[in-house]
């Protein structure tokens, strides 16, 4: 299965940054989901782990946290739903990778020009 990479518009903002232009209501909704997902310390750590590798198996993520597999799955689903990561099932394992366009959008939004 091939990952579907969203366009920059689908991933987040179309603006140049908070300091230079307003954020549309539609972009604000998308961006707020991303920031909310990253606002949890566990999800922030998971996103950082996933971003540090081309892809990461859930079997490599789980041991890093003292959480149940259901809680791990919930956090990963939240990151997926926010558009920050994507995943693919291969046999009994699920592999995750970061969505660079989403991180680029967040970075551009926060950049001071």
C-alpha cells in the first residue's frame, strides 16, 4: 500500500505565518487539530520518535511508554487523525511515518519572517 501524501492545503495552512498574515477559519480548524494532538506530552514524544526514522513499527513505539496497548493505539490514532503521521498495516504490525508536509506547515506558520 502506498501512502497518500496530502497537498499543503490539505495538510494545513495556506498562509505565510502568524506574524505576516491572518489564518482563515478553515486553516485554523486544521492547524488546531495538529497543535492539540502535539499538546499531549505522550503524543509529542511519539511524533518525535516517528519523525526521527523513515518509518517506525508500533512494536518499537510501545516499549518506550508505560501505557497499555489500547492507550498507545489511541494516541497514534489521534496523531493520524490530525494529519501528522500516516500508517500501513503489514501482517500483524502497523508501521508509522511522519507527514513532512504537516510539519512544514506548522513550521511555516510559526516562523518569524
